[in-house]
C-alpha cells in the first residue's frame, strides 16, 4: 500500500503542476495515465455483475478535464490583465478545482492500479 501511495503521488503532482506550465508536454502524459486508468477500470467492470461504469473513455475524460483547466488558467490571466478581478477569481477558482480534481482522480486510479499489480504479482489474480 505504501508503494502504491508513493507511486500515485507522482502522476497527481505532475497533472496539477503541468496545468499551469509545460502544457504541450503534459497532454500526452495525462492521456497515457488516463489509458492506464481506463485499462484498470475495464478490468474491474468485467469482474462485476452490474456494469455501472465500464471505464471506456477515461483517458479522454482526464485529458479533456486537463485541457479545460488549462483554458481556465489562460482566461483567468486575461481577466487579470483587463483588471476584471471578480472574473479573475471565479476563473482561477474553476481552474484550481478542475486541475486538483483531475490530479486527484488520476492519482487515486493510479494508486489502485499499482496496488492491483502488486497484489497480482504476490497473490495471483485478485480484484
């Protein structure tokens, strides 16, 4: 579990940090992490009798949320340049909320993915 926690900190931190800088480098990283999450979610949905969420499109959802957060960041910067402080704080709050939520979601799924892989290597096929 500790290894899963340590491994999950890295992508969550990358997602939140890259939202404001190095955007073009971050998009493939976010999509790759979303693909890992999508694979794990698909495996989990196959093992349950009720399929509420299959995990399809998780990579695109993570990437889309990341792109929206970057757009909010630049819109907030434009509002600040135009001295529209109310718009700036609203957009900045949206940016931070979306960026942190995306980072937490990627981090959570990646931690579960790492724990699942470690359990599979140690115990065999486990949910």
